[in-house]
C-alpha cells in the first residue's frame, strides 16, 4: 500500500525532474533564449506548470528574461514571446584535463563562457599522488583568485589520461605517470576539494565537445581518434559517450592491427599505438608527441614525412574498419596536434574507404580532422558536470 509519504516523495521527484528538464532546455537554447510557449511544445507539460517552473527558476536566480528591446518582430501582428536565458553568473563549472606533460584548467560560467584558464607543466617521473596534489593546488588557487561563492560551483569535470573506469571513478592504467594504476583520482579530488567530481577519459571529453560544438555532419554517431602522445578513441552517439559493459572507456589505441607487430607498452604486440609511436622513431623527432613538427616537413616536400603520414593513415584505417564493424558510426574525426597531418590522414582514409568498401559497408561515412585544442578538452570536461547536473 502506498503511503502519503511515498506519494509526497514521488511528487517531489517529478517536480525536480520537470524543473531540471525545463532548465536544461533554457540552457541549451543559449544566448538566443527560449520562450515558455516553446518549452510547452517541446516538453508536453501543461502551460500553468511551465509558468510556475519559470517563476521558480527566475526567483532562484537561475534564469532571466531577455529584455524586450532585443527581441525582433516576427510579423506585423506583434513580437516574439518573451524569451528567457540562463544567468551567466548563476552557476560555474571547472574543467580539468591532464596527462603526462601538463595539467590544464578552465572555469566556465553557466552560459558556457570561459572566464579563466591556466596551465601547469608536469615534470618527468611524477607520481600519481604528486600529479593529483598539483591538480588540487591549481583548483584551490583558481577558486581563491576568482572569489566565487563555493555554493555556485556545480563541480569539477576531469578529463584523465589512460583507461578510466566510470563506475569506480578511477584511472585503470596510464603508464606515463608512475603508480597510476587503479588510481581513485575522483574520490581523492572530491574529498580534498569538497566539490562534486566527474571523471572521464580525455579522449571522451574531447569527443563529446567536438560532437556538440564542432559543427560536423555526424548524424548523431561520431567516432573520434585522438592522436597525441599515443592514440585513443571515443564514440559519441545520441549525445552520450559510449562506455563498455564493465563501465570502462574504450582503448582504441590497442586495437591489434597485426599479430606479429612491434611490442606495445601494454605488453601486447601489433597494437595500433605501437605502430603509430614507431613513426616518431623513423622521423627522428625525439618528441613524445606523435607527428610533432611534421607540418613544416610536409610543406618542404620531405619524403620521409610524406611516407610516415601515408603509413599512419594505413594503420589508422585498419582500426577504422574494426570500429565500423562494431559501432557503425556515421562520421570519423581525427584530432591531431598537427593540422596538415590530420587533414592528410583524413583524406587518405576517405580514399581507402572508397577503394576497399565491401558488402558489409552500409551508407556513407564522412571523415573530418581537427587540430587539438585545450579549450575543446576543457569544454568537454565542463560538460561532464553539466550533464550530471541536468540529469
């Protein structure tokens, strides 16, 4: 038998759900705003309910109407209904991306504007605990400098290197930082900072950001390869990052493209990443960043650079074919630190796809490239916080 208390709790849950749903629509509408009548149409809620929710959100300081003089007339009969947008100063999010080379931080207001950013280089041989302590110090430094009330921060989104277990909130393995194996970075940060912390892989955060804000024709199914110090991949479909049945992020750099290839740092032979990192040895760059500095060599017509990129594209295409079989993405994005390398890889793979398509290949797949951007990674990390808040 359902008690009055159960009914009250259920009503409270429904009310909170509706409020978050409406606030999410207003947030998604951006600076152009959205009217109450549009929200009624999108949600199916009754107009009086939407009116009450708008009043509550406005009284709570989360939204505000766009002043009438900024609204354009739709026709001679009158103006558009009054639109509302979120108040930028109502809430804030913190995005963190880190890997063996550095930590990057960004603070965003509720409208998604980056209001402060910074970067801290990490020394070679740093341990997992030392790197985490530096993240804590950086967040504390930024929050003290901005002097924003603690209750206005929705939380910290962390884009971490290596494979991540979302359920356990830990980094499963990242060999380039010592002791970073089954490391509970989210719990440590949350306890030290007193903020909600949301963890994902850095490739996943970048993929989510590119999916939402990159403007690509991806048909709601985009697979992104990040080519930086290693190779990883993430699949975003229906606005969500794919994770495995064991709640881990993908490890696309360890797709085997040969059973007898070079030894990978994961202990196996023939991984995509082992082939890709081997190209730096051939190019003699001496850099931990894959294909770094190759743009200038391409422009100079350097044969070794051209050959290395052709090989990189072939290695990646072997992985692309596997990804197509499992996920059926409608588009691929290659994010590199080198602009020309990404563009060339994308072109070659697109051509190989046309030349070698089989009966299993259904539909058109688009291939894109983009240069790695710290802002893209930070925005994706920030969105981890917003997604949790609106869920």
